[in-house]
């Protein structure tokens, strides 16, 4: 059965796209059929994969194009992608103007499960409401990356509040997979203090952190995933642990 995973935070710059690409490609390497969808108007998924941006998300959500016409090859086995660009922001405006139900994206994704997909990974927009809310409702489980080089727990709290609202008002059946600290730096007191504060508030939901790493910046610049750039790096080891955690909880 296809599972949909949303990578979400209502703050930008927390490693959301990096996490989405790392986990999607890792699943594909394990032989799973994966579709990665970029719901962020910045269109960084295409950049991270070395692809040109295109209005795939707009064409799916607004223009009514068939999935076969918007899904692209990532150039990697088992990993397909629906990329986006600035037109994704227009799609959000149109969807809101049309008063589409919160189940809009979830309903659009249902037929994808019949095509042999194992996982859909949603890289969400860093905003409140709109496409992010649709993505969260479409998800079977949600992972929240949050930077610990500054106190960004407000973004975590906002996502959790949205999930609780969706569960209360719309019977969202999904789960919170966890909170993933990113940009951790063992050499700074602020990073350690912020990580401790995050664990104090969210306890068992907080995963082991992803440390700040030059290789992660280089991946984006070169259009390579972490597994292509340096599968033996500390960052790769840390993301592999996240993948293991995820697979234990998302059957």
C-alpha cells in the first residue's frame, strides 16, 4: 500500500528540501518506487536533483493534467518527481479562490497508488495554510525538520498545531513521525542549548540530529544527492539512521 510522507516546517531554511531529497533517493536505492513532489514555489527539488524547474505542480493541481504528463524521471532508478517553480504560488492562490476541500491533494494522490508506487514524499511550502495544509492532510505521516543553530521551535509548534486541528476538525488519520534537528553544531553552546530545549518540549519525538556539513551544501550546488556525492560521509550515516527509523514506523 502506498504511503505518503510530508516533510514540513512553517519556517524556511531548516533543511526541508535536503531531507526530502535524501530520504526519497534512499528509499529508491532500497528498491522502492518513489515519487517526490515539490510543493514549495522556490522549486529547489529540481535544483537538488540537477533538473530544470517546470510547472509540473501547477499543471497537476490547477491545469488538470494527467499524472502521466507531469511526472518526470529524476534520472535515478525508482525515483520519479513532480517538480515546481514560481507557478506553484499561483496554484495555491487558485486553489484557495476555488475553496477546494482540505482533502483535495489527498484525493488527487489516491490513484497514484494503483501505479505501483510505494512512497510519495511531499516537500512542502514553508507557509501556514494553503498547500501546506493540503499536504499535511494528504500525508500518512509527517516529519518536521528544524534547525538548531537558532531557536526555531515556533515552526515546529505551528505544524503540530495544524496537525491537531486537522485531526480534530477533519479526522486526519495520520501520525507525527518525528522532529528532526538539523544544522546541529557540537562546537557551539547555542546549538546544544536549543537541542536540549527541543528535547525538553517534545521528548520522544525528537530524533538524533543531522549535523551541519559542507557536503550537504555541495550536493545542492552540484545537483547530486547525498548518496551520489559521498555515501560514506557523517551526514549520510545520520540520514541513513533517519531512514531506518522511518521504515520501522511506516510499513
